[in-house]
C-alpha cells in the first residue's frame, strides 16, 4: 500500500507541475498573442483538487497529519493555545 499511495502522490505532484505549465502557457499566450487557453481556469480548479486528494492517501498511510496554519500561524503562542483548547 505504501508503494501504491506513494505512486499516487507522485502522480499528484506531476499533475501540479502540469498545472503550473498550463498556467504559464496560458498567461504567455494571453500576453503575446491575446489568446489564452480556453477553459484554463476550470482545468486549474479541477486539477488542483485532484492533486490535493492524491496526497491524502500517502499522508494517511504514513499516519501523518495535514496541518493548516494559514490564519493562526502569525498569532502568539498563547492565543494559539486558547484556540487549540477550544
């Protein structure tokens, strides 16, 4: 299972790289030729979601935890302790 989930995570990483390439090509096409890739926004949304979910099985099998500190990372330790307590 570790090999399978690792392979799926690598596929998710390759998908993330392809999304970055898609965005780059679309922006360059818009800038140089005034012609972006049609539907690039929707493709980026879907591929990002699939890519994120590709990492989840690997994290689960390694007994990992996805830690999100987007809104609380800059807060003082005392405030974070209160939030964690709640």
